């Protein structure tokens, strides 16, 4: 993927994040999974199907975990994938590692508002996943979370 592709898909994820029902207890996040041919496989956003679902989790639930496209896919998430969770047994970082997506693109790292020290970035890179951060899009990705004082 090129930087232009990364910006295009992150903009799509940001648009999805605006669809999240707002809440004071969680971030509004969008996620898109894109295959090696630069085609969208699945998308998701926070609270899309229930009040606890995360964007990456929602996107991953829409595709067979054995789909061969995942082995060369990129997942775009407006926020660093979570490394701790109260509402589900597995974190978004774990879910990404389980399906072996090799590349993750984020717009911003999770601040310590809900989780003291999110380690999603570190867990993914330690497992060999390429993680790309797009700080130039962080402000757009944070915009729908302004009410949370982030």
C-alpha cells in the first residue's frame, strides 16, 4: 500500500467512526480491512452491533477468520487496537494476531483515559506485525471523541 492508499483508507475509517453512537465511557473508532489488491474486505465501528463491540472486532466478525486474504491484508483503525478489555475475553490486538493480519495502520495511540497504559502497538510489533501511525490524521480521528477530553 502507498501512503496515498493509507490516507484514503484511514479517511474511510474516520468516516465510520462518525457513525458510532456517542458515549462517555468509550471512544468512537472506525476500522476497515483491506486486501492486498486494495479492495475493502470488511468494516466496523464502535458500538455497531452492541454497546461493547469495538471497531476492529466488528470488522473482523464480518469475515471468516480462515479467509486467505487476511494473510496479506491491512487493517486501518482510527485508534490503536486495545490491549486490555473489561467487556470481552479477547482484546482487539489479540484478535488481529489470531487472524494473522500482517499490517495495522492507526491514526493515534490510545491515551490513558480508560486504560492506564495501552500496549496494543507494542504487542503487535513484538509479534512481527508492521504498525504504521499516521499522526497527520490524528486530529481528524480524535474529533468525534472531543467530549471525552482526549
